[in-house]
């Protein structure tokens, strides 16, 4: 395979084990399609897929891996998995791949943030992002003393800011709180808008039953519900901050986690409790 810069090799190595592109297109379609999924019913017809093929092809010489895996990452199925699906080819799951190809001390979020900075998708202005990150959603009760956000109705809509300005780095801001516990009823229809407010690092969001023990959560933190993963959004640009939407049904009661799947970020504090009861 004909890689170019070493930093790009490291970045795409991370992509090969589970980071995604600009919006979540889960393996099972969400019950309420987002603008991105509505506009792009087939990955091969989407502008995001065309951009992805061009960008990856520039760095890989058109082939992501050799042998039987050649072309898989460039295919519609590979793109769909990269953007939140769960049916990864077996060769993408090798736990030794990141350390072997990246070495130590490399922040994959910074690499992938640069690579995906110009990806197509929704953009939000910094002022709008700040307002949305401090806004208490309709039909929600915010308890700032307990750091909880509780929904009692059948519909849940909220905005999550990743690494917002003025907040602690590597955290989420929701309704003006840092990593609050989110509580909702089983069967609720959930729509979460994620905005990457970090100026130089990619971030994402996944709802998962996995514990925060792995430094490579995109390999271990399987989405708890179809549609509940957005692997990452690129760096903000002059056009605004990248935004994407997770849309899913919280079908099963339980105590879950929401976290950033970019390697190392959950361990630094980008995680919180997601309770369905």
C-alpha cells in the first residue's frame, strides 16, 4: 500500500479500526431519519461517500489494505460502517493494529480532526453552539446540584457540545452542565445533536453498555441501540463547527454510558451516565 506522510498513516490506521466520518449512518436505520440520512438513503449516492473516497484515495493510492481486504474500506459498506455501523470486517478488529502502526504519544483525535475538517455536513456557528450547549431542552428537568438531566416524556431532544470553549477540556457540555447523568424512559425516541467545539481535535459520541476501561473504545464500545453512534466529527473551519445527529429508540431499560469513542478521550473525562428506566 502506498501511504504518504507518516502522520496520515497513523490517522488512517485509526480509521481502519473504527473511527467514522462526518455523520452517523447506523447499520439499522433510525426510526426518525436525520437530515443526513434522509438526503443520503444509499451510501454510494451520498456526497459524504464521494468526498470520503476522494480523500482516502489521495492518501492510500486507492487501496486501504492488501489481499482479500483490498477496496473494502473504499466500498459503500466500508463507508457505512465507518460512519456508525456495527458490521465491521474481521480484519478491522485487530487489537494490535493501532499500537503497531501509530506508536506511542500520538493523539489520533488531532490527526483525524485535520483529515475530516473539510468533510461535508451540517455546520453550526460558535455563537449558536454556545447557546445550544447551555439550553435546557423542552420537557426536561435540570438539577444542577445533582448534575442530572431528566426526561419524562416519549421524546428526547438535546444538544451535546464536545470540548466547549470555557469548559474543561475533554468533557461534554449538556444543558450548561458538564457530563451530567441523562435519565429517560424506556421506549423514548431520542435525537441527540453533537457539535464538535474543539478547535483542533475530532470528537464523537456513542451510547454503550461497555465500561470505560479501553483506550480504544471504537473497538469495544458497541452501540447500545441501532443509530446510537457517531464515531467522530472533524475540526471546525471558517464554515462553522461540525454537527451530526444520533437518532434512535431507547428500547431497553438499563444503565448505559455516553462517551467519546476517539482513543483516550473517555479515559480523560469525556463520558457520563445514560439511564433508561
